[in-house]
């Protein structure tokens, strides 16, 4: 087999493999989030984004979001 035929065969195989990889569908996600629970953190030192601090404060988290801050 000549060099040009080898390159042609290699290019054809590469092109076919590349083409099939583009058309393949990815696997569907099997991720299922865990049910959320309410969390109360007591006597926490909390610092907000503006640099303020709340010392020995309670923090309530419901459904993954901050629900309440205070005693």
C-alpha cells in the first residue's frame, strides 16, 4: 500500500469516528436531589456581604435558603 493510500484510509477512519462521536446522544442524567431539611444553627458568628457582624446569633435555613436570622 502506498503512503497516499495509507493516509487516505487513516483520514477516512478518523472522519468516520469523529462524525459518529458528534451524533451520539449523551446519557440522560440520573441525578435526584435529596429532600431538604430545616437546619437551625445556634450561636453562630455571622458576617454579611457589607462587613457587618452578628455575634452569637441563630440562623434558620429552610428549603436551602436562609429563612430567619436572630435569637
